[in-house]
C-alpha cells in the first residue's frame, strides 16, 4: 500500500529545509548479526523491539497470555524472569507455545542459566555483576554454544562488580564497558560469538556515554534500554530521549523500553520511538493537530475514536486528522486518508483527492471506511 511521500519541511519563512531523513538517523553502525529463532539482531536487520513479562514465570497460563498479547502489540523478542528452579521448570512449556523468541533473564545463580538452556530458550541475559566467577560463565557458554543460544552480556550501572566500582570510584561509562568486555573476553576465549551487549543505567548521560564508548571499539550488537525509567508518562519521555539520542547516531540494534506499566505499553512506545526516527514503521501514523480556538469539530475525541478504530491495522498508512482550514487541507491531502475539519463537518480526503463532506459525528466511521477501501482484500478485516 502506498504511503505518504515525505514532504520537505518548511522553515517559518517558507524556505525548504533539508529532509530530516537525510540527516537523521546517522548511518547505522555496522554490527555483527546474531539470531534468536527467526529474529535477527544486528547487521542490517531492522531494530527489534523487546519486552519482558511481568507475570510470575511459574504461572504458565498468565505468562503465556502476556507473551501472546505482546506479540499482537508487535513485540519481536520476549524475556522472562527466572528467579528460581520452579520458574526455570516452566520454560520448556513456554518455549513450546511462545510465538516469540524466548530469552531467560538470569541473575546470581548460573545453574538457572544451565536449566534455561536445557529447556530450549533462544537467549540468555547474564549480568556480569552477579553471575559469579569465570568457571560459571564458562559452563554456561559451553552449554549455550552447543545449543545455539545467544547470550546478552547485560551490564547495569546499579549492579557493577565490586572491584570495578572500587577502581573507578562510581559506575562510570568506562567501568560499565570494562564490565561488559571482561565477560565478552571469557566468551570469546571459548569461541562463543553469539553475543549481544547492553549497558543500561537510569542516568541518560551515563547510558549514552557507555554505549557510545562501547560502539566506538566493538561491533557486537547493542541492546538499548534505560533502566527503571519509571511510570508510563515520565518513562516514555525518558526512554524516548535516551534511546533516541543513541539511535539517531546509528547506535542500537534492539531496544527495550522499561516502564512501570503493562508491557504492551513498552512495545507501543518502542515502536513509536523507532517510527519517529524513521527506522521502522508498524501500523498507521496519525498526524493530528493539537486543536485550538479555531476548531469547530472536537479533535481530541475524534483522534481518540480514530485511534481505537484503527487499532488492528498494521499497514504503515499516514492518517491526518486536522481541525480547520489553516493546515487541514494540506495535511489531509498529503496523507493516505485525511480529515480537514470545518464548521461541524469535515472534508474527507483519500490519496490526495476530496472524497466528500461528512458530518462531524460520522467522521471517524467515514475515515475508517476509506482506509478499508485502500486495503480492500488485504487489511480491512483488521479494522475494529
Ligand atoms: Fe488550530 Fe486549525 Fe491548527 Fe488545528 S489546524 S491547531 S484547529 S489552527
């Protein structure tokens, strides 16, 4: 399906500015590729979106249903916590039924990693700050190598090794990179190369500096995230800035947005971050004006209704919902389907042409109908 051609942005004076897509993001940093089941991470693969279940992993039914909801939301890879052997015992069944590649999140006890590998997971997250001495990492690496499992060396500023903290004085970018590299070296010595790395902190400056430092020296794929970013509103902004800064520099191969919220929200935010940078698009882009005293239709309610009705749509369509003749016709004409509001009515556009004038109360349904026509035979059933 055709989507809106990028429009050259204009300065307030009307002069054309260079297209944002020419300068942002920078060329993607070249990394190696690792695969978790069918999902490739790194190299030229699209930046993937991950999340983590929030259920008790021992509760198979609830965990699987959360994984399924994540898949519907567009999650590419799912991670589950494995705090004990009972949780590890459910991994085999989860792996059997999970529609997404499964990663076991391991801390403290390397035997949990071995059990997870045995259960058939696609990946492990190990924390170098708490997994213990070298022989334990070696045991994990040997088992993971035999099973084709990917290991993420997941450094967190809050749980760095004591000797690194003592030497560096605090969790600096250098200390975080050193933590990752120490563990990467052990894996390399065992000829294990299915490696991803993450360097996360709550502090944006620390996270950004650590990832920049690492990516200047190594080409292992990077998993980006901002640790414990907070509840939805603050966490979304924090994550968007932190991940956005790095992704705009071409750094980052897979992302996880951490929110104190339903994990489906994490996936939505993750996609929106990638979408805003032009790195990936899933579902419609809604171009909507903020509304103001000129609007004679209720833009916030209309946008909410349109969003709800297009929820199942996966096509990368551009939809415009605009309040008045100031910018309305221009945006609506440039979109795949658009509305330009007038006096208690709206002009409906499809692919640049005016379709008809529609009463305000029927605008959302009319827009959805037009979207369905564009996708006839393809996606119309996806619309609710
Ligand atoms: Fe206001 Fe019209 Fe601009 Fe919407 S498009 S913000 S209603 S001036």
